[in-house]
C-alpha cells in the first residue's frame, strides 16, 4: 500500500447530512470517489502548501509587523515545517520512490509535543489535497483564491466592521474555484490512527456559515455567495505507520441549502446565515504582499538571486535543496504593494463602518479625509518626498475633492469604487518603461490575473502528462512541464538537483 489521499463524497447529492449520527455512522454517509498520491513532506508541493499558510495580521490587531519581525516569523514557520518532516521517514531511504512512514521515535513524544505538530500537518496537507481535488475532480483548474480564514479579520479585507467572533469553531479555509464558486475546508491532523470523530467534528465546523459576501468594485452591489461545497480532511497514520489522508466533501444541497429557506431534516445547531463580508481584491493585494515578504525571508548572502527573465529565484537558507521565486513584475512592485496594503488598512475600516451603519455623504468623506491627511503628514515627516509620501498626499487630495463634489449622496460602495480606481501611486515599473501614476486597480491587474494564468497553464500541462501519456511510454516525448510549484499568492517553489 502507498501513501494516498482518499476523497470521499456524500453518497446522495442534495441529501441532508445527519450530524446526529455517531462518528462512524456519520462517515458512512460518504462514499469513496477517487484516490490520489500523497506527496512526501519534503516535496515542493508540500513546501509550497506550508508557505501558503495564510498567517498574517494577528486577530483583532491593526498593527503591521516590521520587516524584521515578518522575516523572523516566516523563518520560524519554515523551521516548523522542517521539524514536521523529521517526524517521518522514507522507506527504503535514498533517492527514488518510497513509502513515507512515521519515525519510530515519535512514539516516545508526549501528547503536548505531538499536538502542535499534528495541527500543522493537517493544515499543510489539507491545502495539498484541496488543490488536487479542484484540479482533477472539480473545476479542472487550481483554486483562484485559497484563504486562511484569519484574512477576514484584516482591515484591508473585512467589510463587516467588527462583526461576530468568527474564530470560534470556524472552518480553516475559504476557497474560490476558477468558476467563481466558493467553498470551505476544515483541516484536522494526528500522528496517531484514523479517528472518524475528527472528521465528524470538522464537518460541523465546515457547516458553520451558509454564505460569504464578496464585494467587487466592478459589481453594482455586494453579492452573497452560497458555499457550494464543505469539506474536511484528516491527515493520519495508518496501522502500518504510513502517512495517509482522507477528505470528506459535501456539495450544495445539504444543510447549506436548507439554511437559505428549507427545513433540514437534521439541522446543525449554531449554523449562521451571516457569514463574512470581504473585499476580495483587497485580500489579493494583502496576499501578494505576504508572498513577497516570504520570498525575501529566504534571502542569503551565500546565494545571490538568479533572474531567468520572468522569475527571480532565491536559494533558501532555511530549506536546503529548494529555491523560491516570484515573477519579476511582482518583485519590482514591493514598495507599491506595501503602500497599497497600508492604504487599504486605513480606508476600508471606515468604508466597513459606513456599510454596516448606513452612513453616507459628506460626513463619511470628512472622516476619511482627516485620517488620510494625518497619514500623509506622518509619511512626509519620516520619508520626505518618497513615493509613499506622494501617494498619501494624492489619496488625501482625492478624498478632499470627492468630498466637495459628492455633496451628500456618496454611499460606501461608490466610495470604494472611486478609491479603487483613483490614480494614486507613481509606478516606476510600468510596462512602457515610463513612470505613470496608477490606481490600486491597475496594481492588482498587473499581478493577480498573471499569477492565476501561470497557475492554470502549469496545471493544464501536468494534467496532459498524466491523462495523455506518450505512445509506448517514451518519456522524451512527454510535454515539457516546469518542475516548480506556484502557490495561490504567487510564490514559486522548486527543488534543486
């Protein structure tokens, strides 16, 4: 037997999942759908999943960490991933294929030592499994957005303005597929054997919310999106000590649909109709900034950067045998992204307050102008004539002009649309080679769709290799596919021979 991801789906589409069943009977409501190979802990796909963990702003905090603290945090997280990999061994050892098994010494560890490692193991492999599910059994492309739930707390993203405490029994991930459908995934992990109770518990968490409200400046209104799929994955060790993963998935038509007007036969206590409300493109910029910080955290004087024309690679001091990269266009917009996220974190909370309290007109704009004037003054005092100071002044000027012209009829969505499209940042990395003043929308457009397209292209090439093998198995005729992996936020990971 090998290391596998076993995908199980609800046996009857649209049927209500009965949470009142005992754990074993609960899991029996799901039938085996497909099996995929489970990559080893040191595989670039696993390293990429660990890097795309979603850690960012602390819950409830609005203070952004310094570059030094970010670097230290990311080095710690990578060290934790490396520590988890030491809990497993490949048999037989050495190059080539093998079976990943739990290391013998783990039986000597106390439970308090195993718990955090099992938690991280579950988080990492839930991302690996979900990526494979979307590519091979879902929409056919990798997820467009793959967010750890804590991003809904980020001031650049949260449009609820201090709403419910979502961190209590919330699912770990919100996922948007290539067709725009949203789902949630809860992760569980253990260094012990399979426990159906963990999946039972996790699926309850995956059914906490009925929807997610997404806001796009291009749309005429906020759009509540039903969560079309709820999943829970469990990474565990089988009786022979082999690392395995099982994922349960239920499509829309279970308790999620019932929450929108139907009467479920077995309602899930505590399910909320009111899910998060998020500014998705603001979240994209936050994540792009995080990826750039992660890439920089691997920098070392011993290994200078290597530019291959499209991607700038950096060998890692924390992860020998791996190199990390970002697109050149991404790397050149570091200061731009950092300012954009700071501006979003200043303005979006006021817009969220206006949304939840029905505030509109000049009072809202006056409050924002006061905040932005203060930010422009502070930026000018610390970085005279810098691009950041110029951008803050441009934002303050735009808000002041909007305040005078809008009279009393500007609502929160109009303000968001204007803020997103306003020319604010002097972009020295413009495609035409000349500096130009661009909007947050232009910054997003230059990066996010490009990364999505690269991920889709790489995924399609790998699917062709797997589904259409060459005649007579001649490896030299197979489609040439890059060895690297790309995370949903634009970080490239590649093994080094």
